């Protein structure tokens, strides 16, 4: 093969290989909690949350008892999205009457919740170890204008003792191509 033809072939193969690479656009701001809970909104019980330093310089958010937090970001109807995040639910606490969740929901242009795409009951995972959760590919409905990522711990009544504290880290919501 002549040098010029080889160069043309190399350029074509490079362009073709790059065009097949997946593209993912990160939508969450401060999903790694490097700035505490900046860009996140408390759903309830802000006083039960604190920033947490993890080994290796990583950051997390800790829910000491009962509380929820969320971030809402714009999405495009019909596009695919994937939520990932980590949680550590310690052993202990009552077996019933509380939940620890990670969730992805859709909202319309009026900020009305139109459905939950995916949710995980983190308290059912192996306790005392970090677990990584992945929503897999979720398609935004035609009426969706926003996606909401929320997580936290919920208890039923004042007599229920959840496993605490529960930790959350490494959140991302990616728009997939």
C-alpha cells in the first residue's frame, strides 16, 4: 500500500472508530459532593445531613437519621438517561417501618411529577458495605422537561429506628447518545 493511501485509510478508520464511541453528558452539578450539598435541595430534615470525608480524599453526604435530598435538571423528551450512585446502609435498626432509597423521577414543564423511572430500596442491599446502584438506560417520556434525582432515609412514625447513619456518594446522571 502506498504511503498516501495508508494515511487516508488510517484517517478513515480513526474517524469511524471515534464516531462509534459512546457519548455521555453529565447533568448533575456537584454529584460527587466535593462542595457539600451545594446545588442540592433538601426534601425534608436538613438538620439530619452533614458532609462526610471518605478515604482517598473523596466526599459523601451522611444522613444521620431521617431526611431526603434532591436535584432537578433539564432533560430532553425521548432521550436516554442513566443514574448511578453509591450508598452505604449500616447494619442495625428496625427491620420494618423505614426505607433508604435512591430514585430517578420525571417532571413536566410545570414541575409536576409525572412518574418515577427507577428506584432502589437500598436498605435491602447487603448492610455495612458500599453498594453501587445503576438505573440502566431510562428514556425520558414525551412530556418530561426535568429529571429529579433524590435519595435519603425515611422512617414511619417516631418509634421506628432506621439504620443510621446512612452515607451517599458518587452520583451521576448522564444523558446517553
